[in-house]
């Protein structure tokens, strides 16, 4: 297909355009993989923990002031806290105490907040994440 605009002729080849887009997508995927390869395992694990902590905090009503109550969801918070506790417990020997300690402190704060706002308190040692961390009081 050929289009003429003024004195210029442009040709449009759908196959060529498709190949160019495919090539651009492949380059972007390679760049993303290269970026991931440059990140240490400790950073990936810590970043995952921070994402879990942030999501749990929002589900525990610690988000934006105006919508905190609206986003509170104890069932979702329990799942996120369990996942965080399992991850930090399993990863602690690999990431060193220097990296694990602040994550454990944040986890403990989330566990205490859960216990504080839960209308039906869990038995000691049965709260979210406590099967990995032990009882939190």
C-alpha cells in the first residue's frame, strides 16, 4: 500500500511493521532480564518482603487516612502476614541478620496490629505468621 502526501510517497508494509514491533518487544524483554540479572538475591528478597508488608499494612487499616477503614480486610491481611513470615523465616539464614532484623520488626508490628484490631482474638501462637515466628505478645 502506498500513500502520497504532497510531494512525498510513504509505503506501508504490515509485515515489516509486525517484525519491527516483535523485535522491539524482544529487545525490551532482554533489557528486563538484564536488569533483573544485575540485582542481588538479597535485594529481590527484601523488596518482596517490603511489598508484602506494605500490602498487609493497608489491609490492616494503616493506609491513607481517608480510606483506611474501607480497605481493612483481616482475611487478606492474615494471608499476607503468613506469606511474609514464611518468606523471612526461610530467607533469614541467606540474607543475614542485618537484612532480616528490620523485616522481622515490621512483621512483628503487623502481627500486633492484627491482634489489636481483630474482633475475635486468635489463641496465643495461632495468629497470622505465628507458626513461623512463634507467639507474638
